[in-house]
């Protein structure tokens, strides 16, 4: 057999040689031809020139293929077709466990991990495991703190370019995803997907501890932290911990003092857009949340939840001194005052 001297070898010449067998030719393909298309950034070898071109876009961030409906951009043309299904609502692949429909076979495969608990991607720094490679990559940036993309309007920084695009909708008010049933619009497709389940009454994710059902796996994950006590988001200023990143962001504003959202009617300012929207309803009288039993309407979702306890009889707040139970935490705090002369109870702040 011809010794590899490092010089270029013609594949057809080798193939025609009487000394070559199919095994030798396959070895040549693996050790020579594949390495011809090698990424100069990370060293990855690709099987073809087109494969290398697509791979390089992971470094450059180039996404030359865009959706004509919402403008979402992709690095490869093959990604356009499954994406378009998010607009048409067509679902080709169905989960045999919960009945959830997915627009692609890959999406179904990833979804199945919510049932099996499989998390094949592990962080080399802290050992955390994830069901998706993209989720692992986002997590790794929590260790590096890298946020190379920033908003031109408010300066907020993000780890992903796509996050900047979604964030910009908070400034423009753009909501490109609409519900076919009620017409409600959303800034993100995942929010629309979760909203659709409010019409079908489908709760695809259930808590194994208490049986509570949720429309999304992320809401289930947050709920489970209430059982485990896990609070993975910590404030660097005062070390307070929170169940969600949004709670942490809301808390941080108490240190910065920034209140960028101002009411045009009364001048009241708010640190969070969500609180600002709720405040506006005090002027408009809007009450978008209603009780399914008696029909009473409310301005916030949390108020409906508290109201429902009148029908269910649930009283989750109990007094440590006498065992009296209440539907609201505020009622419990007021009740505790009746014990202040009898027992040295410390009131909650």
C-alpha cells in the first residue's frame, strides 16, 4: 500500500488501483476527503463544502433566509419550511403520551424529553443538565456573563441576537402572533401556543406532587420550585433569592430606583411594564379576567385566583397561634394583631 507522505492524493487514482479494497477507500474518505472542508475557527470537519458554509454561519451569525410573514431569519433554507407551520398552525407530529402536536419530527423528539426526563446535555462547569443543546449554550453564558447583543433604545444587553429582536417589541408594541379563536396578539410564538390551550382547556404538564396542571413546561418547572424551595436567581446586591429571573429583575429595580414607565394620565411611574399596564386599567376600567363560576370580572389574574377561593373554600394561610385559616395573606396579617398582647409573634413585613 502507498505510504501517506502528506502530499495530495487523487481519489480516483487510488480507487482505480488494484491494491485498493473498499475498506481502504473508506478509510481514505474518512482521513482525507472529510478534512478538506475544515472550519478555521473551531477545527470542525464537514463532509461537504455546503455543510461547511452552513457551519461557519454559527460563528458569523449570518442568517440569509427569512420568513416572509414575521421576518424571522435562519441560517439554512431547510429551516424555513418547519417554521412556516407555526403560522399556518399545521401540526404533523403528535405526542402519543399527551397528544401535543409538533411541527417537526425534531421538535417532537425534544418534547418527548419532558415526559422521559432525559437531559443529554451537561454543563462542564456546574454539572447542570439540559434537554436541548441550545438551552445548554444559553446556560453556559450565565458562567461567562457574555451578553454581546444590546438594545439600541434602552441599552439592555442580551446573550442572543434573537432575544434583542423579541425585546424590541416591548418598545414598538409589535405583536405578530395572533390567536385564531379570539384575536389576542402576542409578541412571541411560544406565548401564543400556551394561550391556545386556554381555549382547548388542555393542560399538557402536570405536577406529580400536587396534581396542579399547566399549559407550558416552563410554568411547571417554576411551580415545582415551590415544592423543592429552589430559588436559582440571586441578587448580587443583597443576596435575596427568587424562583424566576423575572422576579429577580423586578427586585433589582428596588436598588436602582429606575422607574422608566410613566402614566400619561396621572403621572405615576413604575419600574415594570407589567405593573404599569395593570395601573392603566384603573383609568380605563378594563377587567380582562373573569370568574368562570359567577362571571365577576377583575383587572388582574392574581385577583381572580384569590376570588376563586370563595367558591372552592380554600384557605391556604393559617395562624401559627390559634390555627385560624384565611383566604388572603393580608387577612392573616391583620388577624395576627389580635395576638400581639398574648404572644410575642413577629409580624411579617
